[in-house]
């Protein structure tokens, strides 16, 4: 077997990698990961919607769906999904422009059985005749689901406004119409497409497992050598994505959600050739800067924009559509020409002053540090990511390619900047105020294409850089050579290192992941945070104002790998800091000092307020199932409120109201903190003292804010209908545990684990009720729960509830038919998921923080749940379902909407409807937490 170069990996990466090419020319990356209890595999095939026959849009996507539905060796259409689920795994796939990716994870002991099943997708899929029509319905449901999705709707306009001879212009998803025809004919086309395009020589397989490389090699050889090599070579048309005919155009689009944004895009060559030097990453680093003097800073000061990102846009085999995307204010949309002028001035500034080695090196050093202290990701994500990278990078760079920045070639960088010109531009605006004269195919998006005006071209071509624009200074937050400290932790789990009236700080020094990074969580509880919709709206406004106020002073810290997030919760707000420990405290001090200043201006107040209002009002345009998920927590948590209800309050609020709320918020505070990572115990103690001192200056100590959950005991089947303007109906059925014990967590988790694949197969694959179908384990305020959900383009809520009830009623028999071996395997799959090894510092810190939120102060909830899972029998599950889930009058909450297409179907109603949510929540019994 030929020798291949070694795959270059991070010093922090314990995994072993080996690249191989099988005799059928299948490229394989084997990854030995002895620290994981899960295995994963991913196959990336160089086939995508660019390959769709002109008369069959969506064929590649349809084929991806069909491969899951049985093979010659394993003919049962639900077998693969059930096998993966039973053994504690998950699976998915996607179809892109030039690639299709299939991936799954599974308990390590089931790896061989899963690879046997997975490989058959690419050897002998069945293409069962009677499943063709059923899965065509699934494609239609998926299409229907996104009909009101603005991302899809804008994407379709982009497709219609590029060179029509380029494959990017094809409709990618497919639907009932594009895939119409007799089942037998469609099956023949599927088979022909599969045989023409699916070939071992254009596939890349990545397998990750806690298994020696030699063993992995022999398993992969055994199962994947039989994939046919049809010696396929890819030949996409040598057509430019954007020709002269499509340049210098202004495309205006009316979205469904209220938004105002502009994309200034430039047609560039394909980018794989640049990966070793990443000149576009460097250019984007300067264009997207948010420091004082930056493009965004200038636009914000002048009230023209709220946000900016550079470097996005589609890319492929012969194109990169480089985009600078700006979220505009009302004023910014009116003064669009001025915004575009600023962009061209900043590009000119980079050309004149930005092409400096130290600037490039600063960015390269950050990537190098990120690589050296690379944190591990889940096996599933790793397998999927690397199988795609194998198509883009040299063998030795399969991992390193994402981080590699060798040198700046001045000519290359200047040449790319030169293409960011008025002659090579397109302008795309998305706003309700757009002027339109056409509608896009499939999604009916209103849009218009017009040539740029001569005066606009003249204005933007005459560049004179305004004085306020300047390039960023050297970054003071970059730690030159960070090193993790070798000090070992003397505790197994976090312990309290600082405590007093109204505050408590937990700490654990990490000695496993060996990275000079830390996670710092600080939760501030206040009884004034969200007792009413007005308070909740003010708290959210305060958080957004604070984030906006901090954006400039903290931007360089974020670039240097020091990140933070501030978010509201039921009891108050949380600050989460992550990144390199060298300067973490410096950033925390900066945030606290700025937060205490509270110099909010009327201009920013009005902008942020309008931004939040837009976001809350846009919730009404989200897909029905998403709106129902929001309403579920709102219905059950005392301190959660409907976005529309908070928007009513926010409309009336002034800057004085905000300042008053902040004062009241801080009158009495309870602080809980967690310091985890490369922090020594004495550093955490010192931090605790400083925080306690700061609190004593601004607040009085308080107890934790209460978090109350509606108790559904003895309420029967409660129904709540939401009015949603959408063609689909959706439903969520929620069952709640009365007790928050490890035994109940085990029972509800195992119930969901046992049911999920059967529910999906029965309601989605067999009955074709919709694309969004599933079950979920849902704990709320520590109380376990299970949900069943469906969004359907074909069926109204009454029939959906009947289908769910019928499934639950019949599931007892399915449980009775499970063999002892299958039952034990299902339980082991569940246990393996619960006890999955923390992949990195972030995952571990999140687990510790959730434990504190759940008052699991011994950090052993997982172990307690596992011991309960081990005891559970099939009889326990059946007994619980019969007692609590079988009757239509059992205690539960049903949330639903009736789709526009289903008003003629029998309606869903009951004497037990929640008509007035406020009254219901006030009068209901509650669990205190």
C-alpha cells in the first residue's frame, strides 16, 4: 500500500490519524480516539444539486433521502435509523451545491454493525418502489416547511439573478412538482442518477472510534471495498457565476420578517487555491473590524448601521461571491448611497495602509494559537468536518488547513482588493420598503433588478477617504505565548471558594484538557428582573444596550480569543466569559466598569429598542413549530412571556424607564459564580473578594430569585391554540413529571429514547404527516418532561393529535415485543449518551454550570440517573404509560395552530382550553424552585 504524508495535528490532539486509499480509490481517514465512548462515521460524496438534471431539480436531494430507506442487505426502511438510535447514536445528512454528506454517531461497541449498514447505502440501495412516492411527500413537506423562510426566499432570488447558464441558478431542494411522474419512472431515474454519479473515486470517508488504527483499517476495508469505482470525473460548465450582464445591478427584495440589510458583493475566483495563505481572511479581518475608527464604528456613530460582517457569500468550483453584509437602520436605508461610499473608502484605506506584514502576522498568530490549543469537538462533528476537508485540502492539511496562514503575498492581496471595485459589484437590499416588479419562482419572493444609476457609479468610483476612518491599532489583548499551568486540581468537582451573604463562587482547576483557557460564569439574580412582562422587556433591553455599549471597547479582546456573552434568564442575567486566561480578568474588569457607567444615549436607545421590537414582532413570521416551542415555555414558566406581549410593553418605554429599572434591578442581588479552567484556587478566591467588594458598593445581598413552574397535576388535557399565519398546522403534546427525582429523569429520558425512532418512522416515513416530526426529553425548571411534535402541510391539528394518541396507545405493544437483548441494548445506548465523555473545556464547564442551576451540588446527577436507568424494566415503562399517558383526559398540555390550508378540516377544541394565559398562570398551582 502506498505511503501517504502524515496528517499534521495540534500538540493538544490526543487522537491518531491515518490516511488511506482503498483499491476502489475510496479515500479514507481513520481516526483512533481512545478517550471517546462514541464512534462516528461520515461519507462525503462529490455530488450535489449542481449535478441535478435540468428537467429534475432536486434529484440529488431526493436521492440522499432514498438512500436511508433500505438496502438489499437490510431491506427494512426503518432499520438503519432504529439501529443507530437503539445504540445511543444520532444520524443525519445534507445535500449542498457540489457535495452530499451522510454522517452518524453510535456507541463504540456497535461500530462494526453500523458500518456494515452504512456502507450498503453506497453499494446496494433498494430504491423500494412503494417508498418513492412516500419520500417524494417528505421532500414536498421539507420544501413547504421553508416556504416562509426568508433565508430560502432570498437565496432563490440570488439564484435567479446570476448567470442562468451557471449551475448555481438551479432550484436545489425539489418538490412534488419537480419530482412528479409515475413511481416506476422516477425510480428508474433515481437508479440512473445514482449509477452515473455515485462512485468510490469521488467519495471521502472519515471514521472516528476508540479503536486501534489497524483494527479500523481492516473493518473499513471489509465493508467499503465493495463500493463500485465508476471512475467518475467532475466537469461543471466553464461559465462565470456573474458575467458583465449581471454586474453593477441593484437587487431589491421584500422579506416577510421586518429587516433592513444590504449586501455589497464582488465576484472573485474560487478560494481553495488560497487556503495556505488566506488573503481573504486577512481582508475580512480588517473590513469587519469593530474598533474605534472602523467602518462599523463610523456607521454606528452616524446612525446608519447596527451590525456588519465581511467575507460571507456563496463559493464553489469556479467562484466566490464575496459579500459585505450590513444591518441598516431606517436612516441607513434612506442614505444607502452614503453607506456604500463608506465601504469603498474603507477598502481604499486597506489598499493604501493595511497591507502590512505585522497586521497579517497578528491574524496568523491568532490562528496558530487557536490551532496549538485546539479543543476537541464531538466525534460526529469531527468526522463530518474532516470528510468535507478531504475534498479541499492536501492530505497533511486535512486538519491544519482551516488554521494555516503561511505568508502574505502582497501582489495576491492587492489583486483581490482590486476586484472589490465598483465595476465588479452587485448591491442587494432586503427591506419591506423595497421597490419590486417580479416574483421569484418556487418561493414567490417579490423582487426587482435594476442597473446601478450612473450618478451612483460616479460617486462610488471617486474615493476620498474621510478622516474619521482608520485601521485598528495593535491588539493589546493578545497573549504572546500562552501556556497551560501544570498545577493539579485537588478536587474532583467544583467546590465553594468564596461565600458570604448574597454571593457564592465555585471553582475547579482543570487538569485534563491542558489549555490555557478558562470559563467564568456569573449569574446575577434579582426579584425585579422578570416578575412582569414590563420588567422582562426592560431586562432584555438592558442586556442588549449593555452588549451594544461594550461592543467597541471589547472588540480587540474578542479578536484575541477572549469572548463573552450576556443573556437574560428567568431570575436575572448571566455573564459568561471564555478564552485565554492571561487577560480574562482584564476583560472582566473592563466589562464591569463599563456596565457601571451606563452612559446610554437616546440615539442608541431608540435604535436598540427598535431592533428588539423588530425581532419580537418577527417571531410571528417564524415557522409554526418554532412559535409553539416558544409558547410552551411561556405557558409553563411563570416568569416567561410571549414576545408579542413584551413588545407591547417595550413600545411604551423611555430611556428614563430603563435607567430606573437598572437601579431597581441592582438594589438587591444574589450572585452565583463558577470559575473553571486554567485558574488557580487562590486566583478564584481573590476574584471572589473583588466581586464581593464591588457588590457591596452597588447592592444589598438577596436570596436567589424564585423560578416557578405551572403544575399540571389533575388539570386533565389542557389545550391552547395559537393563531399563526402559515399554510401548515403544528402541534406539541407535553407530559410533565410531578417529581424532580433521578428516578423520574431516568424514566422520562428512557421513554423518549425508546420511542423517538419509532415515532419518527411511523408518523413521518410511513404516514407522511410532515417533515418536522419527533419526540424530545424536555426538562423545565428541573422537572422532567416529554414532548411529541409535528408540523404538517397536509393534516390539521385534530388528526395530528389523534395520530399521536394512537401511537402512544399502540406503543405498549411495541415495548412488549422488544427482546431482552434489545431492551438491554437500548438502555446501554441511553446510558452511553448520558455518560458521554466531555469533549472539551466548554462542554465540561456547561455541565458544571447546569448542575449548579439544578442545585446538583454534588455534581453526580448523571450517575444517579444512570443507576435508575439500570433498574428500569419494560414493565415499568408500560405501567407508567398506562397510568399517565394512555387516556385522552390524562394530565398534559397540547399546543397547536390550525394551518391556512386546514380550516376546512375538523377543528380541535375542548372544554379545557386556555383562553386567557395571564389568568391561567396566576391561578394555577406551581412548583417552587
